[in-house]
C-alpha cells in the first residue's frame, strides 16, 4: 500500500487559508438588505416601498446607488415598478392553488380531510418551533390577534372572529422562523382562509362549537406564551382533531337529515 502524506507548512504565508477582501459595492449592500426583508417575510407581496428620496435617506446611500439596487431587484423579478404609483414588492408567492381548485377541494370530503391532516402536521410543527424560537415581539403579535379574536367572539356575526382565526394560525407559522414554511403557508393562505371559513360555517350548526373553538385557541396561545413546545404542539393537534371530528359528525347529521326528509316525503305521499 502506498500512503501519501500532505504536510501543511503553517509558517509559509502562501499556504495560509486567506483570500483578498473584495470591497462590496454600496448597491450590493442595499440589494442584500431588501432581499433579506423579502425572504424573512417582513416585506410582503404588493407592499409599496418608500419614495426614492426616503429610501436613500434610510439606507444612507446616494440615489444612483439606490437606483442601481432597485433596478437589479426589478430585473430579477423581486420588485416591480408601476408608473405613477411607485415601486412594489412583486407577487413572488402567488397562490399555491387556483381559486377553482380551492373550490374543488371544498366540495369533496377527501380533499377537505386531507387539508385538515396537512394543517395538523404543519401547524403542529410550527407551534412547537414558535414556542422555542419566537421572540417576545412574536408572542405579543400572537397575543394581540387572540385578544381581537376574543373580542370578536362577542359579536353575533362570526365573520370577524373567523378572519382573526386565520390570522392567528398564520402568526404562529411566522413565529416559527422557518422561511420555507413561512412562504409555503403564506402561498396557501387562500386555502387556509377558505378552510377556516368553511369549517366554521359547517360547524356553527352545532351551537356550542364556537365557544369550544375559542377555548382551543386560548390553550394554544397559553402554551406559546409559556414557551412550552410540547404543549403548544399538543394544543394544535387537539384543535385540528376536534375540527375533523366535528366536521365528520356534521356530515353524518346532514346525511341522516336528508334520509329522514326522504322518508317523511314518502310517508306524506302515502297519505294522499
């Protein structure tokens, strides 16, 4: 066997693992900062950037350097310029599903229950991560949304409460600080929102359900505020299990009612 030995001469300056420092263009630093704001979900699709003058002041750079950065971001499809309106964050997310497909999902039990299972897995993981990695400000956002949901619970019309419900779940995902999960679930926001409204519309036929749902969100919030990962995940799983069970119960009740109405109509026809 031939054994090769590589000797590293630490005293030889040419052998040291250093490379010349390349000065960074000012426009590149601006580009990187805007990229990070989009990546982390701070700048969202359709957000309008401040004016050129204000941006150059905030960055502390010249307008030519700023224009170069904005032009690069527009060329790569991250920003879009609208004549007379300004520069906006491009719709880099879009929607994971078309409106037609979302409606198709809602019309078929298989897709509805698969969506619940997907949310149980993804949001359970997000809640666990949020309990570990959320900043104090993240938790304040979650608390604020829950407070709005609690206040909306007093209204007869459940629409506002349902909207806060969807926002609450998205806030947990944002607090997980996983950019892939964040952008994936934001791209599915329409599906999530329609799922929340649809689930509530069906389940509100059962009178105590609305109060139970609020209690479940209270449990999720309490676990997150306590920074308890296991309990946070368990609270999400318990919530989604309840949603699934309530939907199945309502589907069964609706089928039973359809059959009962057919029997009733048949009995009435026999009396004539």
